[in-house]
C-alpha cells in the first residue's frame, strides 16, 4: 500500500459523498495504491450512513466507527493504528482541505522528508474568530516548542509510516505531531496548500478549545526539556524558593538587629518558613519524578534515544 488517507469526521453528512468522490478522482489519476480511512467520531447525524454509501461505490474506503465522540486527536490516532500505507496523509472531512494537494505532499516525502505540513497561507475562514487567533497561536507554539511552523492547526499533513505509527497522542496533541517528530530527529518540510471555504455544515472546533491547547502546550514544553531529567526543573524551583527564604531571613535579622523590630509578629518570619518548606517540596518532587522516569523506561525496556539508521 503506497498511501493511507486518514480523515476523522464528526457530523459531516453532506460532505462525505463529494469528498470521497473527489479523492477517488485525484488518486485514480495519480496512479498510486491507496486506502481511504474515515473515522466516524461519534456522529449524531447521518454521517455513518453516508460513509456506508461511499464504501459501496468506492472499494478503497474503510470505516472506523467509534462508540462515541472522543475528539479529533483520538480519532486520528485510531486511523494511524489501522493505516497500512507507507505514507500516511491526514486531512479534514469538511472539504476545506484540497485533495489535489495530496500528490505534491507525497512527492515531497519521497524527496527525502519524514513529515510534510500544510500551510493554509490564504485561509478561507472568519478573520476575527479564526485567522487572527490562529496566527497568534502559531507564533506562541513555534516560540515555545522551538519548532517554527506557520500553521500548526492545518490537519492536511503527510507522514512516513514509521514516524506516527506508535506515537502516543493525548488531549489536543495531534496539532503538535510535527514538534514531537522533530524532537525525535524527523526531517520536516512545510508547503503551501489550497484552503477552501466551508460549503456544508459548521465547524466543530472553535475558541473553546484554546485553554485545552494551551495546557497541552505547557505539558509539551515541559516534556521537550525535562522528560528524562525532571530534577533539573523541580530542583531549580526548589533552589529558587530556598534562595528567597535565605533573603527573607537576612531581611528579618536586619530588622531585628538594626531596627529592633519584634520577630514574632513580623510576616517575614512566616514567609521565610514558607519558602523553605516549598523548597523541600519542589526538590522532593524532582526526586520522585526521577524515580518515576526510571521506572517508566526500565520497566518497559524503553530507550531515551531514537536511532535513525545503523550501518554494520
């Protein structure tokens, strides 16, 4: 199998038939073996019935019907697990991603890249509620994760099979796959793709996901630097708290010796004790984190490195 096209859908009944037909036309002319995997993410309309109709007229279609609405990230991960193609392409099911971009993404992969991310440079969405927040988010994500991309939110991406097959994804982390892959040494490219206005239905993902994405971003920022050395993070906080405690004690002694203030009623006394207690707690959390990390890796025989190639 050359290509697996993975498409999560949720209440997209009006888009299934035209999307399936358009992909069939594009891939037939492209001349590569492929499978089209739709993941029905707990749709409450007639999406599942439309998928079965598409399957009857398009033998390359495969359907994964989830028990309920799990979200975009679990749906995409289900598609990764079932995909058999050497190259996996993900795209949205709302017809806004253009299937005609698939061949050029595949060719970019075959030119030597492990991952190709789409860039909706001329995005056909509401400027105030979608485009501007997206640009701000992409700037924050690129700066935080140190993996510069113009469009983390574009679902249209292509991956080598081995990059994502066993990649664990949680929360809203599907948008961060390029960063996770980059940390593992994947060679990545970004190309402009066509973006079309939505014709049927309405978007399922709005500004209400912002907080979830920010929490996932904080987690990834921590994991990128300290996933195998948590003592450095918590230890630094512990030493900082301890230093503040020492400064508080020095201030307390100065007030006692030179200004003859009563230490018992001085709030710096409580503050000093608080800083020292917090310091011990942070350092203890670092030690516990180190124990957990070693248990995680050693109990499953996992490695803290990733091999690209061996030559003997």
